[in-house]
C-alpha cells in the first residue's frame, strides 16, 4: 500500500465502520468483507436477499452498502430503489453496485435507481479504494425529487474549460443560481405529483425548501428568503392535515418562488 493510499484510508476509515453487503453468493460477499476489514476494520453484515438487506439496513444503519446487481434472489437495482424510497435513515447511505456484466443499460439503470458508484468484477484494491474515496471524501448533493431519489447524477469536468478564470465569488454565485434553478424545477414537478404521489411529493417539496433557503442566504436575497419561509410554513400546515393535498393551493403558495425560475427553464419544466 502506497503512503498516499494509507493517508486516504485514514481519512475514510471513520466513515466505513459499518458495512452492509447484499450478495447471494458467499464467495463474493466474503471477498468484499475481507477487503473492508483490512481497509477500515469494519463491522460487516451480509444479506443474501433484498428483503434481508432492507431489514439489516434498518437495524444497523450502515455507512456504506455494496449491492450485487444480480442474479436472483438479489436485484441490486430494485434494492437501491426500495432503499431510496423508504423512510429509514439508511436511505441516504452510499450504494456501490457490483457486477461482472457491466452493460451500458445496466450502468444507466443503476444510476437512475440512486446508486453512487459502479464497480466491475474483477476489480483491484485500487479500484475499490477509488470508489470508497468518491463516496466518503467527495460526496455529491442529494436529489429528492418524485421520479428520482439519490445523489446528483450530473458530473462536471472543468478541466476542458479554456476561458478566463472567474473569481471565487463568481463561481460560488453561479453554483448557487444553478442549485436554485434545479430546486425550483424539482419543486415544480413535486407540485404536479402531489395528487398521484402525495408522500414523496411532500418529502421532495420539504427538501427543496431547505435547499432554497441555503441559496437565498448565500445570494443575500431577502425576497427569496421570505418566500421560502412562507412556503415552508404552509407545507407544515397542510402536512399536519394530511393528504390529499390541493395542487391548486400549492401552486398559489409556491408562485412567489416559481417566479424565480428563468422563463426558458419554466417553459421546459
């Protein structure tokens, strides 16, 4: 192990103490278990079915989950989707999908189910360390929409940019504006889904309120801050009364927020 890897492992170790392996094959589960014990002296729980995996995730609150893509009785994609839509605390835990048959369709399906990273067999310890580093030391924003729940699927590569460098404050403002627009898009879709998927729509809207408050603070926009606070209070009131939620009323209360969406973005939403 190189010195640089040892330093990275030292930083990652506190976030790798509880590991769940969802794999029907004892040999595959044993390989991951042995490697994780060597890397971080982790406690390991192994599940041979999706159902057992969900029970263990609820009971032991793992910090990272390895899921075999298949075959039955494990379906890592279905497991990840069920985990993300559940109400247990482990729903946010990074999931690393493992498979020996990494087709383009499989990778896209895993990504759209809310998987953080993809690890193709056979893999090296170096491959494993890079995936662990990504989920522990380079976390992505969480997206709580109606149709998608999981880490932000967008990946940026600024290395190809050839223009003039922006000031740090300009970069931060651009990031806040982009985050605000994405939150407004998700809010728009959640309002539209309030009748068909009331529980997830409410959870999604509440998450966007948190994101929008952060953006409003960073942008020093008092009007946006006020609108976010008012809408958040409204959500608390109607959640107390329970579903079904009145889409027209949600639309009316969210109007001051949705007005911040650029016209071209609003038309596409």
